[in-house]
């Protein structure tokens, strides 16, 4: 059994679950960088805004994600993140999300 960003890969994985995992991934990364005492709600809202922008910029719909839109969104987010994360961290998170995407049915 593998749990990736709270998604159990032994069960059916949906595009919405992967999108939510992407948001959780960004929240974890931003929480690590945030100052102590930062409001978790503010961090979550910020991360949702980033992920929404990624879907918008790549022609996807965050409320109805597809495997294809997720595959386009992940590189956009990796490129966005390069300004404030080291490449090995970005690669690690990207690989985890791509693994989740691989569980989606075509």
C-alpha cells in the first residue's frame, strides 16, 4: 500500500484526488518555508490560487480535472516553483504526483 499526499494508491485514484494531492503538496512545501505562526488558511488559499492559475494557464479546469490537464499542469507548477525551491525538491514532488497520475485510467 502506498499513500501519496493522502491518496491511497491501492484504491481507485481519480483526477480530483490527484488535483487535491497537488494542492496538499504545495501547502506542505509552502508551510515549510512560511514563518512560524503563519495562518494555515492563508497558506492553503495561496496554494489553491497557484494551482488554479496553473490549470487556467494550461487550458484545464480545476473543478473538473482530467488526466490530460493534470499532465499539463504539473510541469507548469514545476517551472513556477523553480524560483523558490531547489531542483531536487521540485523533482521529488513532481515524481510523486506523476506516480499518482499513472494510476488514472485513460
